[in-house]
């Protein structure tokens, strides 16, 4: 089948493509008023990926699970700090942040470095590594989106009371 090295390189390429896609979506979203549905849906759509854990080969060990969740939650702080809303023309918009793309690239770079280190030093199976990095990504996105939703609702109430 595929070599471990090929799978690591392929996952890095996919990660880089995701940075580009996320940046384009983010830029487009700053031009349109924000809606709750677009804040809530991404983690729900991503949650379907958890079906991979039906297969035992994707399941991380308990220490890997805990460290993935903790790292994801720590990484989410960067996304939370670079995602703020503002009121313009009586509507709520996501603020543009030049730091967001820098933060996103930095987080993806950290994930790639982590993946390479894990693949080379600890010799984790690529399927198990996929599970670990899925948990890390989900643990990063969920708190970020919850924070965005709370900020959005706060401004929505402010607009409704005005």
C-alpha cells in the first residue's frame, strides 16, 4: 500500500490546502453579515469524522487522547483571540484580523512538525495518528466556535435592545 512517509507528506499537503481554503472562506465571511448557523455548523459537520473511531486502528490510547484534547484546547485560544465580531450598518460582521492567517499558519505548522516528530520518533501508526490529529483539530475548533457563538449572541442581544 502506501508508505508511512508518503502518508505523512500527503497529510501535510492536505493541511496546507486547508489553510488556503480556510483563509478564503474567512475573507469571504468578513464581507457578509454573520449568522449563527454558519458559526455552529462547522463543528457539527466535522463531528461526522468521528465515525473513523468505529475502526479500532484509528483509536488513540488514553494518554494520546488526553494530550490531543489539551493541545487542541490550548491551540483554540489563539483562534479565539483572533476572531472577534463588530457591528456595522446595524449588522454583525466578523472582524478582519491579519493575525488570524498568521495564527492559522502557525498552528498548522505546529501540527505538521508534531506529525513528523511522532512519525519519525515514536513510530505511531498513520491511522492512529489520523485519529490523534482529528481529536486535536476538533478540540481546537469546538471551543473556538463556542466562543464565536457567545460573542455573536452578545452582540445580537445588544442590537435587539437598541
